[in-house]
C-alpha cells in the first residue's frame, strides 16, 4: 500500500521561482491537508480540502495555492518562493473530517529557498 | 484563536526512566490525537481520545484525556531507545474542523 505519496522529497529554489509540490493518496480519502513544519513550531495548517473541487484556507495560507480536481491528488503551489517558505511540508489525508479521524501523513518535502 | 500548548519542549532521559508530556488547550476539545515523529520522519498516528476522563494504554504508553476535555497527557513507562522522537498532541474540532497541533516534545533516550 502506497498510502500518501509526496514528491519531490527535497527541493532547492531561488527566491521568486514557482513550483508545485505533489501529493497523492490511494486510500480514497475525502479529506486532504497541507501542513508546514518549522523548528519549534509544530505543524501549521496551510490549506485543506474536504473533497474534490472544494478547498479552504488554513492558518498560514499566504503565498500558497491549492486545487483539488480529483479525490486522489492535492497539489500545493508556491507562486513566488520566498526564504520564509523554507520548511518541511507534509501532506495528510483522512477518511473523515481530519479533526475527528486518524490522519495519514506523507514522507514530507524538504524545501529550501535561497 | 484556539491554541494547544505542549510541555516540556525537550526531555532527556536515561533508558529505563519514565517520561511524560502534557498538553493543554485554551478551549474545550472534541477529541485529542497523539502522533509520534521519528527523527527525519513523518508524523504517525498513535491514538485518539474522545471521552472526558478517558484513559487508554498501548503497551508501555498511557494516554489520558482530562475531565474538562482541555488537557491530555502521554506517559511512557521504562523508556527504550526506540521511543526516541517528537511526540505531538493535536486537538480536534477546531474552528475549521481541523487538527490544532501542539509544538511537540522531543524525547531523547540515553542508553
């Protein structure tokens, strides 16, 4: 079972560049989320989706866009990368509302913006 | 907004000693989840507590949910080197129906 798959695992960007972090799950989960993890800050919610075609902002959405065209995929787009976006990004999925059911996390993408 | 505070931030123990991490919320939680993240890894679900005063055990790990559903704890008895990692609590039922994570407790175990 693949579970939640994130690509790439590592990425270095220059300030101002754009890129898309990919996330795919094969568990037919309706709920998917993106978090960023910074040292000493825990995990902070960026964007989330409760189903295909439905997305909403989390705690720290600025500088990021998402879309959900299929149940399986939930890409995260950085429009113009900034050093403050250097972080580890985790995608998560769950079968129910994520605050009430187990969340399955991907392996993470370690992003450095120089 | 809703906040989940977790203490201590770091804990260093000798193998065989016990370990406890505490979690406190500014508001009443619908449930609380606990996750473990190994160094360089991703968070992995451990357990969810839903009922007021609930206590659950997983081998050497004991999880408690407070009577007021505002606090929780994770206690590990007789730590082992395999317990190394960061333990996160996460409060459920936030304003967006999502998890609100504490900042985690990083546990190191000296053999």
